[in-house]
């Protein structure tokens, strides 16, 4: 059996849809459309919030962070996906794969952290509206904006180095058109239990903790809303949370599906793994701006107003 270490290992091979290679150019049209929607939608949100001073409130500043993170996620996955589906270039250098993996997971963790921050924003706005501006000051928002990337980088930083210590055999075919941590370590011929434990710990202390805190925030919000006498005011308060709840579901439901399939779906058809991987990385950047543009009246009004001026 031939072994390689990180410095001599031949390139990994990316995978599209096995058996449908001749249809890859046609399938790429769908991916291009999705990426175009994601890019235009998130850039539109960033521009509208940047230009309209009335939207320089905590809720919209956090939304701009979410849009920027979604753009980063698109930028991390788009190059290899287009090379594969347009030009059938499957090879990706070992170090390039680790770099892509690093940024994909960093932006994913940032997205989770931003969703937690937005849940806290809704909790303060509904439960303690009189102190909203004193709690979420510009200084606090700036610290959050710096802290979230630092948290993501700090927890993902050991990942590439832990992979470099592994030994790899001749198997070098990845399951997706981009590099993910679980996908890479599965190709290792050496003991990768440390990597598996590391990945599980990262999921628990980031996505796990974030999801629990988001749930607790909404339990507190629900208790507060149920204490409001007016049905109209209850509906108005809950309506401000609809967009965020949709964004949370768009991120966590595909993530949960991918995690379950990776760990327990050994007998699931490979095509299901592939499709769930694309759903996990593409659906949130594509649908988040759509949800916020449709459900957030202030953003929808500004966009329509600017379009009518053209």
C-alpha cells in the first residue's frame, strides 16, 4: 500500500454527479442561476443598508453581516464548482483544498454566530425595547463584528494542521465539488480519530451552543409576547421575528440533514450525499436575501423605491 504525506500527496479529485458527466454543462446552468441570485441578492442588501442611513440600526447591521458572510461562502465554493462543471477540471492541489476547506467552515461558523446575535437582537427589541439602543450600541456591534470572525478562525485554525499529520493512500476522490473536513479525513489511511473528535467538538461548542441559545432566546421572546394583552401587538412583535426564524431554518435544517447522513447514512445512495451537500452550502446564500427582501418592509420599500427611480 502506498502512503503519502501532505507535502508529496497528489491532488485530490473533485466530484460532480457521477454518471451524469455529459450533463454537467447543462447542470451548471442551474448552479450559475443560483449563484447569480445569491450574489445579486446579498449585494443588493449590502448596498441598500449602506446607502440608507435609516437602516443603520442593529437589526440591519447584523443582516449586512449575514449577507457579507453568504457572499464569502459563495466565493469559497464557486471557483472549483465552475471549473468542474464547465471545464471538467477535477484536480485540486492538497494545500488549495485545505485552504478552501478552511474558508468554507469559517464562513459557516460565522453564519451561525450571526444568527445567534440576531436572535439576541430580537430578544432585546421585544423584551426590553426601552434599553435596546443602550444595550446594542455602535461599539457593541463593532465588537461583535470583530469577535465572530475571530471565534470562527480560532476554532477552525487547527483543522488543516491536524489533517497534515495524517497519511493518505491512493484513494483521492472527494464526494463533492469542494473540500469539507469530513470528506477529506475519510480518505486517510491512518488513524483519524483525533480529527473526528475535533470535528465533533467544534460542532458541539459552536453550532450546538448557538442553536441552544437561539432556542432559549425565542422561548424568552414567546413568554414576553404571551404577556402582551393586545392580540394585534402580539402579532406585530412575532412578525418581526419571521425573517430570522426562516434564516435559522435555512441554515440548521440542511446542516442537520448533512450531519445525520454523514454519520449514519452509510447505506444511503451517494447521490443523496451529493445533493444534501449542495443544499447545505447553496440554499442559505440564495434564499436568505429573498426572505429578508420579501418579509422586511423597510428593505423591500427601499429597493422598490430605488428601482422606480431608474
